[in-house]
C-alpha cells in the first residue's frame, strides 16, 4: 500500500529543476567542477521531447490520422524516448559521481539524490 502525504507537494517541473540544480551545486562544492555529463543529459531531455513532438505532429499531418491514431503515434514515439532518457540521465549522474570519487562503483544514485558526506 502506498503512503501519500497531503502536505508534501506533487513533483512539478520547477521542483525537478530545483532538485537537479541543488545536487549540481553540492557536486560543485565538493569537487570544484560542475557535473558536465549530467547537466548535458538533463538539457538534452527537453530537446529530445520537443523533437519527438514535432516529428509526431509532422507524421500526423502527412498521413491524415484520426485522434486515436495520433495518440498511438505520440505514445509510440515519446514514451520510449522519455523512459530511455531517464535511464541515460541516471547513468550520467552516477558516472559524474564515480569520476570524482563521490560515489562508489557499487552505489547507484537517482538523479534526485546526493551521497551523504
């Protein structure tokens, strides 16, 4: 059974950006360098999503699809890209942590986590 706390705000884009920036600042404070791979992966996420939407709209217009067919195209294009990219971001974050000696080879950190000092 899942626990839901009504006082804890839902995840939004702004909260996601703040979490990433906070972790990047902690990384910079600990290593005196920015986690370039992680930042690049995070920024590329938005370009991939926008590109996927544009391609899906183009495909929809070119093939004169119905709403239901268009929805399937959007799911087929965007869902795998988004899911794969979240994995890529986690790999990039862990690689940055390992390169600077903050995380070990056995540890796997989510992009919203920073190892305890």
